[in-house]
């Protein structure tokens, strides 16, 4: 008898970083707060039964990978978001679907708003 896959959704929510992304020179000097959300769809059949961390997708590694990418300056959120999602697929082949949302808090838009965000799914 073949067991059905047990698909799981792993979410790392509101990871907060201070970084230097933007097209304006001031943004690259002063910096800004960024929130990153990563949603991963993964076959969790084995770790759900084994209860062993080596069988699971390591959340700490996802966080560290995200941190490495966000610390590399970019002009555009689109560029940064693509780097993060591409790095996830390169490091974690077991990911079947990933969604990455990067939000720049208090962007310099000439008006009051919480954030501007870019979301990619692959």
C-alpha cells in the first residue's frame, strides 16, 4: 500500500531586518526596516512520523538564507525577492512551492503608509 504524501505548509512570518535597499541614495545610507514572510509547501510525510529534525526542512536554515540575501543591497524589492526565492530553491530541493513577500516599512512615497510589498510565488 502506497502512503499518500502529507503536504505541509511551513511559514516563517514577519522576519524583521534592517537593511539598505532602494533607488534613492538616502535609502542606501540611512536604511529601513523590512519584513519578510516565507511560505513553503513541502512533503512532510517522513518528519511527521519520524519526529527527527534531520528529516524535516530546517527553519533556522531558511531564516539564515533569507538574512544573507537581505543583507546584500538592491535597488528594487523585485530583485531582492527573486534572490531570496531562488536561494530557497537552490538550497532546499524538497520545496514544491514557495512564496516570498518582502515589505519595506515606511517607504519614502511622499505620503503616509505602512509599507510597500512585493510577493513572488514559484
